[in-house]
């Protein structure tokens, strides 16, 4: 089966702080859609990465939202 690239799945990981708790949220996409198709959250970055790898997502970006607090 030939891959044309239209089905490539990718994910962005966000590190956020909610009520003094750090959480890592992965937002999953496929290339032919602009909207998010799924998400996964954990207190541990390793768990988020393991999940994405197991589901064959390519990690495209990491955003540390906690650095923007002022």
C-alpha cells in the first residue's frame, strides 16, 4: 500500500500548570484535517510520550506553557 502522506498522524505536547499541578496534554491530529481529533493527559511527560509512540503518533511540537507565567 502506498503512503501519500495524507494520513500521517502527529501530536503536540503542552506542559501546563492547573492549580499548582503540572500536567502534560497531547493534542493529536492527522494531516488531512485542521481540527484536533483526540487528546491525552497525564501528570508525567514519559506517560504521554509512551502513549503517543504506542499509537504511532509523530511528536511535532512541545510547548512549555508554564514558562510564559509572569
